[in-house]
C-alpha cells in the first residue's frame, strides 16, 4: 500500500496513486486499469505506471523519470534507457493490438 499525508494531517491509503500536475487524469487511468492480479511482477507494475504517464506526457519517454521503492530496499532510480525500453515495448504492444483489430475488422466486412 501507498500512504499519502496532506498538509492538514489527513492521510489516504492507495494501491496506486499519482501526485503533481495532471494527477487527476493519471489517477483516473490507474483506477480504471489497476487490477491486482495483473501486478505480479515489477515489470508489469512499471508498464502500468508508464502507460498512465503516457496519458498526460506529450513527448513520450523523454520526459518520464521513474523510481521504485520496496520495503527493506533502497530506492532505485531507473536510467533513461530503461524507461525508453518500457515505452518502446508499450508502443510495440499498441501497434500489434491495432494490427489485430484491423485484421479482425477486415474479416468481418
């Protein structure tokens, strides 16, 4: 769980959350797309985070910085190359899904 405390001392528990500019849009994306069974590996969690950020970031992975935190471990800041690798994988998945969609549409008409 994630815990967020606001300046008044009110706290909130989250499974996934966003703060900062465009947080509302990212939070809505996470509420819609976060599914506990899909979060089995770090890679799947990072993919969801990047997908959420790409909803509001215009220039792709260039302006995305990611860090991971785990209990009992030091915070790890991902290299820009690691972030770009995730963005590229997501773009490839999106292209493949669009191809399948077009192929399916072509067979039904």
